[in-house]
C-alpha cells in the first residue's frame, strides 16, 4: 500500500527508516470477529474491524482495508506509525 507521502519513523535503537509504502498482510479471525492488519516489519498489528463492526463490514476488500488503515492512522500518519513501532 502506497502512503500519500513518505514518512520517517525511528526504530527502537535510534535507526531512522523512511517509508513510502506499507507491506500489508491481514488476519481475519472469524470466531473472534476481528480483522487485524500487519503493517510491515517495523510496526505492531492494528485492529481494522471487531465485533459489530466486523459483522457490518462482511466480506471486506483490500481497498476497504487500506481505506480503513488510513482512517485509523489519521492526518498525521508519521506520528501514528511512530506510536506503533516495535523494533
């Protein structure tokens, strides 16, 4: 998924990484009624839909998932991704 503009995050240990895209993978866990997105090697997973929202989205598409990721990251994508850094 391409980002609207490049962002720079600081990994634990101080190394800076500039990203212009995210390497996405998804987990749809039906019995838990949750969809998780893995944003790549630097960030922890985020929840896209859960519970009633999971039921409402039904058979989601990659386009819907990418739109949801941008919605959750908000207008300051760099700060939001920085808060998700795990390594």
